C-alpha cells in the first residue's frame, strides 16, 4: 500500500511542478509577443513620421514656388 501512495504522491507532485513551470513559460511567451508588437508599432510610427516630414517639406517647397 505504501508504494502505491508514494507513486501517487510522486505523480501528483510531478503534475503540480510541470503546471507551475508552464504558467511562467506562458507569461514569458506573452511578454515576448507584446514586446514584438510594441516594436512593430514603434517602427511603423517612425516610418509614418518620416513620411509626414517629407510631405511637409514637399508642401513647403511647393508653396515657396
């Protein structure tokens, strides 16, 4: 009877440890996804600012002509 209880406890403990490790792994995966999205949006914002700047310069040139 004692070996059965020991095996069940070990199995339960293994499941708990694996579950406890899975939660942080999912969290870190989520953080990485959020950072990638943030970086992508920052890149798009910088490109949009460059485009706006070039359009302003073009308008200034056209208005001075």
